[in-house]
C-alpha cells in the first residue's frame, strides 16, 4: 500500500516537473516568435523601400534635366523641384557611406540588396513556422496532461 | 509549506546567481549581434568601394547631410572601424564563453544540490 502511494507521489512529481518544463519552453518559443515577427516586419518594410527606389529610378530614366518634380517633405506635403541630373543616383552602400552610381548600376545594386532581404524573409518565415509548430506540439502535450489529470481525479472520486 | 522554504538558503542563492548569469548571457548575445551587424555593414561597404571606379564620387553620411569625401580616406576609415569591430567581437566571444562555462558549472552544482535536497525529503 505504502509502496503504491510512493509510486503515485513520484509519478505526480515527475508530471509536475514536465508541466513546468513545458510551460517554460512554451514561453521561450512565444518570446522568440514575437522577436522574429518584429524583425520580419522591418525586413518587409525594407523590401518595400527597395521596390519603391527601383521604381523611382526607372521613372527617372524617362525624364530629362530641367523637368519639374514634386518632392515630398513629410507630413503629406511636397515642394516643386527642378531635375538637374538624371544620370547620377546616390546610393547608401553601408558603413555610413554613400556612392554616386549611374541609374542601371544603382538598380542592379538595389535588386541585389532586395534579393538578400527576400532570402532573410524566407529564412525568418521558416523559423517562425517551425517555432509555431513546436509551440503547438507543447500545447497539445499540456492538454493531454491536463485531461489525463482530470480523468484520473474523476476516477478517484 | 511553500516550495521555496523547503530549499536551503545556499541553493536559493545559487538559483538567483544562475538567473543573473542567464541575463548576462542574453545581454552579451545581444551585444554580439549588434557588433556582427556593424562588422557586416563595414565589410559590405568596403567590398562595394572596391568595385567602384577610381573617379567615383563618394559621400560620408553625417546626420541628415552627405558630405563629399575622398575614397581612399573613406576606405582607411572603414578598415579601421572593421578592425575595431573585429576586436570587440573577439572580446565579446571570450566573455560569452566565460559566462557560459560559469553557467554550466553552477547548473551542475545546483543539480547535485537539488538531488540531495529531494533525497533528504524522500527519506
């Protein structure tokens, strides 16, 4: 009788330890997923910015020096500006440095950077999916433990 | 009886230390990621500068402004920065290794201590 109680007590302790460990892992996955989702938003924004810049250069190539432009200055306001040059684009190349490039090599550079960002986006989406699957598995296991516990308690009554 | 009152004060102290070490590991990890990003940024800028013609016009970004700069001077500046980031990264890697080792040692000590506590409780 005493041995049965001891075994039962040990089993309960083991289950409690498992639940605690599962909850801890679930919280870790949730925190990681939140961080990755935030990073994914930044990457998507950066891809959008690259697409916008590429499109703007394409349009600029159709224009000529002296053409009038409307340039946004923020808060949905714009000013008139005259285009002085259509064959020089200034592109940020990293490390706090920008370089003058012709429109085609600028677009090439931006396309390359966009591809890198899209690769990161794919990787991050994959990581996020895997984390969600793992979290789902943990939640299923927790539900199993909870329902086994409640049916065990019901049987004991 | 609460769970924490069953744990000896020494073990509780070790648990607190373990949590502190975890926070430290996470902080070092974050710093490492920042330095790695700055290092990659400098490296890609240097690579791009190498591809440009000798007569290419270069600008340094200063706040919202861009100031025309000499290509060779910019390369020197970037190389120096790259070296600094490399050094900082190595220091952080060593620091991470040290803290990780401490964390594992303490974890092992705690496992043994908690094992002893549960045996005492079982008896």
